[in-house]
C-alpha cells in the first residue's frame, strides 16, 4: 500500500510528467481510500487551473492594451 508521502509526491510529479501505468494505478487506489490525499490532489489541480487561467487572462489583457 502506498503511503500518503508517496501519494502526494506522485500527485505533484503528475503535474510535471506523465506517470507510468503502475504509478497511476497505485495513486488512484490510494486516493480512493484516503480523503486527505484526495483533497490534496483536488487542490493542486485547482491551483494549476487557476494559474493557467490567470496567465491566459493576463496575456489577453496585455494584447488588448498593446492595440490601443
């Protein structure tokens, strides 16, 4: 069984690289049973999506300002 430390490390790694099938499976099994790690995964994905949206919004704003 994967520990929470291993789970959070893999969840973080998944933002930077593709996990192997074995890693994805182990992470999925752990997250299914561990609400703390499930919350962590939800939070890091939310932060990533918010950061992407902020960058896109900032780029669009800069483009509009440069056209003025």
